C-alpha cells in the first residue's frame, strides 16, 4: 500500500477549537457536551480532547431530522 493511499483512509485529528469553529458553537458548549456525553465522539490523547473529522460528520448525520417524515 502506498503512503498516499493510507493517508487518504485516516481522518485527521482536530482539536476542540477547530471542531467548535466547524460546528459554529463555542468551545465551552463543546466542553459541556463532552461532560454530558451528548456531543460528537472524541479521543483523549494526553488529557487533551481530539476529534476525528469523519466521526464528527457521522455524528452530524445522525442528528439530522427528516422533516417530511415528522409531519
């Protein structure tokens, strides 16, 4: 397997600041979600929360509502 192929299959790790900006919420909201177990999945690396972008996108997809199905 080439280096380029393996790099394409691994989602980048992002920090809380980057994910908060991506989700357009404050870092404190993201922290509150982590504490309550409500936010996107995260990893702890050396005590610091990191997020895989593909996991955040999957979490967002699960949060979507189909308004046609509701009404």
